[in-house]
C-alpha cells in the first residue's frame, strides 16, 4: 500500500509549531504540533482537554470572516496536535493569525462549551475547559512569533528514514 504523507515525516525530529503538511487541490492541511511526538515523559494532549479545545477551535475559526474557507479542524489520533484544513485562499499568514487568535479565544472563554449538549455531541460528558485553557497557555508562546517562512517542515523531518 502507498504510504500516506504524514507517515513520511520523521516524528523523532519534529518540534512544536505549525507546518504545511500537504496541499490537495485547493485545500491546505496544516499540522499544528502542540506536543513533542514520542516524548519519553508521555506528555500528550489529555482526551477531555483535547475534546474541548477542538470544540472551541472549530467554533472560533468558523465564526470569523474567513469561515467559508475553513474546511476542517480535528485532533490527531496520536494526541500531539491538530489538523487544520483551509482553502488555499487563506494565506499562510492568515492561517497563523487564526491559530493565534484561537489560542487567545480559548484562554478568554467562559461559559457553556459550544456543541457541548447531549444532542449536539457524541461524548458530551468528556470536556475539560480548564485543561483546554492549559493547552492553549502552553502552546501560545510557540505560536506568538510564528511566521509563514516557518510553515515548511524543517529538512531533518522530511525523510522518515533519517537517523534518530
């Protein structure tokens, strides 16, 4: 079987940040890497915090003037970050800005989790707003000065057979 693109990235060298994972037609997939992969300390996104972060991230970006060009926001199964899919009409600078604004939105958020009612969510009891805020607080300094030039994966992660 053909190896999918995300499995060709050397995760042992991948650092926290925001990267263009792939471009398919007019859809850009961003790899928002919030935790170090394969971290011996087992520091991964906690399920309930990740779930709340997802609800808030998706709600925020779909309520901006760029909402028509947002395709998808979803967590990585490895719990080290999120995929953020946009139309190519959103520039890299604007995608970075949206993530920066999302982090601040989560930090400032109070009240009922959007989409958090039983009939709106398939696991409505699994939310942790304080945990989502902790994730945003930890990742915010990483993204504070991120630039479009940094959206390209570093050379040392582009070959999955690179030495560890």
